[in-house]
């Protein structure tokens, strides 16, 4: 499977899953009752640069009862540095921090 089939909107009913085989990386996306479980496995496939070595990681994202998810590339999290003594937000606009 190529990366183009990974990115985009996917609909998976509750309790079911979808596996994306990307060479040396395998992603398993599972729809849970209140969110999504994402498990990635590096290694163990034909294009594996390190034969015999694998690494598994998994995360759960609580999103509600939706049966659709969008997978898209994103920039890594970076700290914000303000070089001013104050921060002004225009009326009708908002700024959200996580």
C-alpha cells in the first residue's frame, strides 16, 4: 500500500479495524466505543532495514462516537515564544492553547 491510500477519510464501524501495510511500517486503526485506537509496528516486513527487530507503539484517542476519522500529515508540536510584553487578540478572533 502506498502513502496516498493512508491519508484521507476512513469510515470504520465500531469494533472493527483497518490495517495499512506501508513496507517496513504497519498501522492498525481500530474504532472503539468512544474513540480510536492506533497501533504502529516498525519492522518485520519485506522492506525492513533491520531484519528481526520490531517495535510496537499504540495510542488511544477519545473522540466520541463518530465512525469516521481523517488521517493527515501534520507538523510536529513546537513551543511558542512571544517576544513582547503583551499578547493582543482582535475582537471576534480567538487563540487556543493546548
